[in-house]
C-alpha cells in the first residue's frame, strides 16, 4: 500500500509514491483517520499508478515494496494463494495465523520500521464468519494496525464486523464478487476506514484493449477511443524527462 500527501493536488508528478521527509506510513495514517472511508484503487504497474494518482486517489494497492510503501498485508491463506472471491481457498490454523502477525510486529519493532500491518483473513468462506471474527480480534491483540475481512457475503456480516472488531477496518470490492458493492458514504456508516478496488483498472483495461484489438483487426484504425500520443507522453512524464536531458547537455 503506497500513499501520497492528502493535501497535495492530484496529477503533480510522482507524489503518490514520493519519498518526502514525512514517511509514507505517516501519510497513510492521516488518510485512514479522515472523516470518510479512504478509497484505494488497485494498480499493477507504473502507468496504472500514475493514472490513479492523476484521478485523485490518495493511495494505491500494489506489490512494489520500493514505491513509497506505507502498509504491508499479511494473510492466513495456505499456499498457493487464491483470489479471495473464488472457490477452493484454504487457511492455516488459528495458531499459525496469529503467529504470522506477531512475527511481523516483532520484525517491525526490532528494525524500527515505520510501516503499518494489515491483517487479512479468508476464514469467512472456509471455516465460517464467527471464526473469521475471532481471528480478526486476535490479529488486533497481536499488534496489527488494520484488519481485513475478505469477502463478507452480505451487509449483515459487514455490519457485525464493523461493530465488533476494534481499529481500522478494510473492505475489498470486486466487480461481480461476493461482497455487496456499497458507496463510500454507506461504507463509512458501517465503520470502514479503507475500501479497496483491487481489479477495477485491470478489468476496464482488458475491456479497452479487447475493443482496440478488434477495431484494428477489422479496420486497421483505432479511431478516437484512445489517448493521443502527446497525452500519453504527458501522462508518463516525458516532458520532464526531456527537460532534464536538456539541463544535462547545457
């Protein structure tokens, strides 16, 4: 989980993953402490990270540890890990699930790392909702900063989670997934601090690429359903790169 300063305007370069004196974890804590749920889009490369930054998102959900990391997510699934909204998942036993969190907390303390720990459980679909709640409470007791109940199946489960587990709470909204798709105001009312949209950009990107490929195949023309070349250059920060090259040559 990477974040940028909440008071910075979107689209000002690479500030989503900036290395300012204020740590990414500190900025993320500020975002989580806001009055409404923090909306976080998934991103899967530098281009998608730049796009969500320009769209105004305060944080991105990704796996690049050197890109302004603010929070690390620890899960209780057995390997190989599966998408939380698909069948066939398995989880480790209670003891190992809690020990995973304790180990991360210990490493954070020993190395004096300024990073938040998000503890996720997939037990709801495997061993039941009550077991999932037990694990989430145990994760908080073990030192986790944020909990993450994966794939609650209805609003009642979401509400019980919000009312019974202390601390910052996370919901994961996947298109066509198991969890009701609620708006930010509803999620805030239920007690969530963080909402993730992990695959939204990927699904829309795949749809756009599929359409573009079909257009090119049929007519050799992608028409107007695209960014211009100059818009893409600006999105990628190419003018800044050229300016730096000119300064080096002078």
